[in-house]
C-alpha cells in the first residue's frame, strides 16, 4: 500500500523521511475534523496530547475566578496548540481549547511523541527547535503586554497575524490583547488601517 506523505511533509517541512519512517509517523498522528464551537479541552481535563492545526482556527483560553476569559493563544494552519502547562507538568488543564472556525487537526499524544523521539531522533530536534521559538514568542508577548500601549499591541497583532483577525470575534482579540471590546472598537476607529 502506498502512503500519502503530504500531511507529513506539511507538518515537518524541514525534514525528509524514509517510507518506513513515514509509516511510523502516520501511525501516531490522528486526524479529526471539528465544527466551530467544539471544545477540545476543558479546564481540569487531563492533558495528554498536542494538536497540529491543518486548517481552521482554534484558541486556548483561561477563565479567571471572576469568570473573565483570557485568550492565551490562537492556532491557525501549521500551528500547534495544547495546554502546555498541564502537558509538560502532568497536571490537570488550566486552559480550554475551542474551535473558532471549522478545523482539521492532527492529534499527537505525549506517549506517541516520545515513541517518535526514540524511533526517529531528528523529530526530537524538530520539536525542541519549535519549543524554543514558541518560548521566545511568549516572552516577547509578555514584554509587549508590560511595555506597550493597547494601540501598539493591537497594531503589532494585526501586522504579525493578519490571517487571524478574519477568523475570530472581536472579544477574542480583545481578550488576547488584555483589553475590553470597547477599547478595541475605539482603537480600530482611531487607526487608519480599518
């Protein structure tokens, strides 16, 4: 049987694999389609997987003790998403993951990821480099939240992620930026880009 390695090529753009390696990878990546509004993960769930976004849009968010949502991450095509705090510390989830736009994802369990590391060592390096870039991006985001005005954060968001804005609601963007929807509306009115 011939394997279709197009999804593997998309997920691991910088790597090449033998047919045997492709079969191993395909055996542990589980494809699923979800409709808008589906919740993949809820706070207090056990987190044992990461999700590769093939299409659509997802978000991870935390609900604080006052019931306010705080969007931590969006995930569009070619992005990974999970509750990484729970995933790496083997604690229960503090995040929720919601599908904002119909999505096709590939689920990779923690156990299967470790299996891939032993069977195909270059995959461990691939994920380490992704994690390093993600950590740097989160650190930059923290610094921008601490040092930039709301207008500067919004402008940076639109410039850095132009494809996300069309897929999400205003309150999702406001939640990501740490501002109210009213503030977001005011900022948009004041800027020449809208």
